[in-house]
C-alpha cells in the first residue's frame, strides 16, 4: 500500500505567529505580557480568559514572570497533570532553578482545583 499524499496547509500552527498579540495592559504588567507573548505567541490572549479568577496574574515566584494563569491553562488546555509537567514544561520555573518546595506545594494545590472560570472552555 502506498502512503497517502500529504497536503501542506498555508496556515501557520496555532500560536506560531511571529508577532504576539496586544494584551490588556489593565490586566497585565508589561513584563508578564511580554513573557506570555514569548511562550504562547498568537495564543497569548487565551490567558485573558482567566482575568476574573482571583490571583490568576500574580507571579508564582517573585523572581520569575510566570503567573498562575499558566498553571490553569496548562491543566485545562494542555493536559498538564503533574507538578513536574507544569514547572518544567508549562512555565520557566524549573529552568530558572525556582521550583522550590513552597512553589511545588502551591502548584500542586492549584492543579487539584477543578474550578474552570466562566467563558473558559474546559
């Protein structure tokens, strides 16, 4: 049996736009907005769905730009199930050497919550 012909679409992969979107400055500080654009590209605006979740845009660790919305997004849209998955693949905390015991415990607690904000497909 011969392989099927592969059709190449002219559309980029989701989030692969070279230019990140404008993010709501009233919700995010400039450092957080730039960080989310660098990680999520054109999908960064998806994080704004968490603006009604208390603390969603607070930093997980004061020495890194990662915010709690990344944990929620990873859990609800990227199948992040473990603390190591979040810290090593969904944030920059492990790479920065900031995956402390306190951070691990806080991430574990938030991963266990099942509340999905209104308007966020879950």
